[in-house]
């Protein structure tokens, strides 16, 4: 029996038996052979219903399995749990009889079933801290376009303890820019498109803005009506062998059997171009910008080499070590090939009396140096040999590295920097709660650091030796959430940017709170 047939027999939707009637094309989503998927959908195309069914069918078929469901915001996770997941459980008699008993748990964030399968529902926007400590066989990220690219890889690590044959991943959302998390994943997938054959001229159509006609979905060649019903088939448009491990599908609103064409034309005429492409056509559209150019970085380079300072040298200023932890080639993401990964980068810089932060040494740990144990030992050694005033480290990906490093460096002050979008202050330090941790406003601090690079208040080694780190800065781009909130994301790894920024923030913290203490 196909999984899609089982879904019809077991589940209900709004109190009625679930049916693929008029939505036969959706069967492939359930019946695909791949264990990992990315769903790029227009608004109101059944994404949440699909994910709820996917969670529960896996719970039914795989006893003792754990699924982690994540959205960017707490409210989104609550809404999914109460409005999408709970009604399927409550009003599906077959599922309820098979899977619910007196020991089952059914609250907003945690659910367990009679066969000991479980579902954890969490949220992660700028930080993945709420995910720590969870082990799962499957990860589902909804509205992934609003989840920071780095956090996708961090969340994926919850699968590391499960059996390889049981590991599953699903990523879903509505696209935004070409550089956005969802589109980056989709581009590494099979990129399945429902291609429709025109019954008038035999032209095969991949639906886009050219198919929006005055009275319905039209052929881009002859303008004849294509449907509904649509005569088509699924075709994988990405033939790259590596892409076949990740099933990808695009479902625009034009394929909906319930589309009201007057409403569709109203959207076409009133929506901004990017919104129509994103929410109706399920296509990315670029509105962002990269704030740092190669010229900005060249102008911020000195004539000095990228080398460690002489030991014992007495140079005025505050010497700081900044570290952004990554996983490099050792990560699960690197092994899978379609998930983001970053590299550990260490920087050493000096905050000068005029406020300029001069980075004198940078290193990216690649290849055999991706071993985190070697990285921690080398950072600790550098801190002691060069007698740095303070070490600033990334809290996000360095949860375990930091504890080990802190033991190794002894009396050298070390501060963990935790990125957030919810703090009012630019940097929040509460020594009564934790004197070794600072929570900082990610967007505000990044904006300030970018401005300082452009104004040459942050300086780098000479261009020829800094050039290998350049892409880590120019990859940063501006994006916007659905509510219009600006944030920064990146396409390529941006570890050098963050290691440099963390070093500078650590030096400023030392100047303000620790010097002379």
C-alpha cells in the first residue's frame, strides 16, 4: 500500500475523510522514495496539512521514533500544534484508536503516542538554543525561509544519534529571495515541477507569471486554457546525481483546484512583484542587497601581513581573540552535501586608543584542522602565549567547545556571545545571572560592524593575504521577514565576519568593564 493510500484511510481533514480528489498531484509528496524533502509552496497550498500528516504517518509506521518540528516563532509553532496537528489526532478515529492511550501526552510542544513514538514542537529564529538536548529521527522545518541559514545545520545535528536508515528531513515554506534558506535548499534538490501539456498546441508548460491569463491558467505559447483539471506529470528538472538524495517540489497557487480567478487577478494587479512571485507563484524574487563590496574590504586593508604578533611585544591597546565555531568537513551537513556548513575561524585583533579595531591575524580551520579538539587546544595555546586580554567566542555552535576552552585558558577572561533578535539593548550583560555570557542584538551589531568596516574603523591585513576571507564578508545580504523586519543572512559561510565582529565586541567589553579591574 502506498503511503498516500494509508493517509486517506487513516486521517480526516476538517472532520471528513482525507481525500486526494482534485489533488492527485499531491500523492508524490507522500510516495517519493527519498528520505529528505524540500517543499516550496505558494500560500494556502496545503503545506501545514501535509506536514501534519507527515508527522503522524511516520509516528504510526515507526514505533519509538522521534520527530522534531521547528518554525521560526513560538506563535507559529503554537498555531500549527493547535490548529493543524491536534485536529487530525482528535478527529481521526482510526489513528486515535491505534495511537492514543492513557499514557499518551498531547500538549502544545510535546506529543507522545501508544507505540512510544514522539513529536517535539519547537521554534528557532536567530538562535537554536531551544533545540539543544533533543534527539530525533526526523527533522521538519516549517517556514524555513525565515530561519537563519546557519541554524539549519545546527538543528540538523539532532539526527546525529539516530540510525542512518531512519534519518529523515523535511523543509517547507514560501520562497523569498534567491539567496534565502528555502531556495538554497531547493536548488540542491531534484526540483520537481508539475509540467502541464496544453491540449490545444501540445506545448509543455512549467507554470510561471506568463501563465496568468485573463480568465484562467493559460498556455504560454498559444494562450489556450490549461485547466483545471490539469493534464500533466511530475518531472525532476535537476539531473545532478547529488541532487537525487533530496526530493524537491514547487507548488504554485495556480495549481490549486479552489482558485478564484477574480481574486487571482486582483493579486496580480495589486501585489508588489516580489510578493506575487513569492506567495502565488512559489518562486524566489530578489529584493535584498549585499552591504559589503570587495572595494569596501580592499579599502579597509592595511599593508601589514597576516601573522601573529611577536610574543612578549608591548603594544598599546586591548588584544582580543575572536572565535566563531564551525564544523567544517566533519559535519553531517558536509557529508550529506545539501546542508549548510561553516568553518571555525579565529581572529586576533587590537582595539586601539582611537577606537579603531585592527585585525592582525586570521585563520580558517579546514581539512584535517576541522577536528574541534585540535581547534580548542590551539586557541587556548594562542591565548596564553600571546597574553590576550580577553577571548570572545560564539555561543551558538560552540556549546561544548566553550566549556572545554574555559577550563584550558584559566584566568584569561572569556565571554560567550549569544545572538538574539529579541533583546532591546544592543548588548545585554547580566553578571548576576551569568558573568561569562552576553546576549547581543544580531541585526544591530552586524549593521554597526558593517558601517565600521565601510568607514575603515575596522582594519584587516594586506589584501593579498586577506583575500581568502573576503567571501565570508561579501556573502552577507539583507533580507526581510514576513512582518517587514530586516535581518542579515548569507549564501556562503560567513564565519570570518562573525569571528572578527565577536573579537571587536569582546575588546570593547573589556575596555568598558574589565580594564583596571
